[in-house]
C-alpha cells in the first residue's frame, strides 16, 4: 500500500505542518479517493494517529468500496467515517461539519470529452449543494477547488494573477469544464455576498503526484506512469507549452493555507513558482528519473487538425504565499518522488 512507502510518509509529515485545526474540528472532504483528496485524507489520518489535533474526519465518494479499500488501513475508529454519495446529492442537515473541502469533480480530459453534460452538472450542483449546506449551518467554512483553466486565453500575459481573465469558447465541448468552474466560482462569491456564507476558492495549477488515479490521462500522468514502468516517453508535439505544475503535497499545503487563512469570497492560485516548465521539460525530467528516453513522434498535417492549440498557462503565487504558503517540491524532486513511488507500488520486481 502507498501508505507504507517511505517517501510517501515523508510527504504526509510535511503536509501535517499545515494541519492546524483545533481539537474536535469536523472536516468533510468530497472526492476523497482522488489525486488530492486521498493525500489530504492520509495526511489528516496520520496527524490524528500521531497525537495531533483530534480531528473528526469524513470522506465521501461515489463508491463506498473505493473508500474502504483506500483507507481501510486506518481500522475502525469513532473519528473516521466514509459515506457513499454523489456530489449531486444534497448534504443532510444531520451531518455536522466545521469545514468542507469540496474536491469532487471530473478531472481529466477523457472524462470531459466522454461526459461533458455530467461534468458541467457535477460542478454546478455539487457546489450548490455544499453552499446550501453552509448557508443552513453558519460557522461552516467551505473551500471550493477551481482550476487554472478558468483564465482561458489571456493575450500578452506571461504570468496570471487572480485578477486576470481571458476568453473561453462557450460552444466547444471541451469548454464545459472551465466554464462550469467559472460559474461555480461566481456562485461561491454570490453566496458569500448575499447570504454571508464563509467560503474561499482555490484555483489549482496542473497537479501531479503518486496518488494520480489510473484513469488520469493528462500529460503529466501519462509521462510519469510510462517512466515508472521503464518505458520511453513519446511526445506528439514539440512540447513548447509552458505551464505551472505543482506536486500534490504542495497542492494540499496550498489548499489548507487558503482554507485556514484565506478571505471569504476570494480566489487563490495554488501553484509552485519553482515548477514553471514546458511539457517537453516535464517529459525529460520524468525520463531522466527513470533512465529512459523522450521520443518525438511529431504528427503530420492531418493529425495536427485533431489537436487543440497549445497555450502557456503560468500562474502567480504571490497572493497565497502572502498567507504563509511555502511550496517545497521542485519539479525535479516532485517528479522523481512520483516515479519512484509508482514504480515501487506497481512495477517493482517486473523488470528484474
């Protein structure tokens, strides 16, 4: 299990420094078995078991068996609960929470393409359900996770701050994810202003790490998994697009910082200035960590027509770092740790 991996446990120890809730704090994490949710759950479980704050933790997912399989190592406790619930289902009033970290969402391009309506509906109704619960329960603080994709295309900007905004084509299926996140952000701000709900927004950069699900088909996930398997990485473009990447442990630290110290209604970029690299550089770092190669297989003119237009997406972290956020994983360190952990869990012994 990943929880037994030495490098992963070091990640959890580092994230635990950002877990500064008071004893008895009741925390709900939606999407608890995903890339970010699973590490957050593990870190909070580790914090509680090591004698830290006496957190009362609830994780939700669409499938109860996934929760039980992923976190069953914690055993039966009175402070850890798993609930099978789709994000589109309202949160019952009898459940009591002081904090909700709302992570539940489709989060990979394949899902956006195959389930565009579900992606939009989940982002909208899921966020509405969380906000309605917080409206009925004053004192509950919400963190909504958004995405760097809400910025769209911003001409002549090398680094995007929370005040920037750009264009998104509303008639493209791929736009369902960023457009619904944009609207959900405005819904958060509206509930803050109109109803006095205590909620904050975390705009995530491109997140990667050893907790990536096997169905994740983003470029970083594909590169890291191929490297962990000892395979060459194939690039179908020159990979010149520059983007803000962020190791999952750093992302969790940023989310916790925004949750505990962010101003209600405000959005905060969660990124790492030390991880502003191109896709080609990401591929080279992953291959270097595994001793494999990057192979360029550039498409012909016909194949290129099926590709989206590559855009830079580099975020400014100043607003969040002003709250005390200090990411610790360089691109080289984060990618190397990811490759090592996934290799040990899934491929060790297969290449002897």
